[in-house]
């Protein structure tokens, strides 16, 4: 549509320059060209909005972990930014050093000269060597 309007405008411009067209036809072709450009700009803006809206349909977690609950059913319509799942972060994926009080530690093996396996009471299934 834009190409056709641009071609019609150029044709009217040429014809007007040679005296073979009226100013009214030229102005009409120019208005049609501006209208086609505005429609193209609006279509680009609509596409950007649609792409943005589609990005909201993707579920992404902010960290690694295990899904512990579901707050929506299949086919349910939900609002933007509404939580759908609850996530327990994976402590194994988090690597950091920490200091622990003795009452937070659960011994997982008998102490020896070589190693001692310990775990936080909050995460007894993830022992580490001390």
C-alpha cells in the first residue's frame, strides 16, 4: 500500500511539474502517501505492543530450584505478574561460604582426623565436608 501511494504521488508530482495534472490530484496523492506512512507506523507500534504482550506469557524463575506449589489451573486466565508457581531455591546451586553456630550443625558422620560431614539443620539432605 505504501509503495502504491508513493508511486502515485511521484507520478502526480511529475505530471504536475509538466502541467498535465491538477493541484487537487497532487494534494490528494500526497495525502494518501502521508496516510499510508501513518498506517505503516501504527502497524509497527501495534507489532511492538503485541511482542511485548507475548513476552508476558512466558514463565521464568528468578533462580534454580524446585516447584513446591501451583497457584493456577490449566486453562485459567491470570493477571499479569500474578504468581503461578512457588519455588524453593536449590541450595546446591548457591555456592557461598558461611559461618555457622554449633547449634545449627548436624553431624552426619563420626569425627575423624580426615573429614567430618556436616549439614545445616535446615538442609539435612545436603551435607558438606568440614
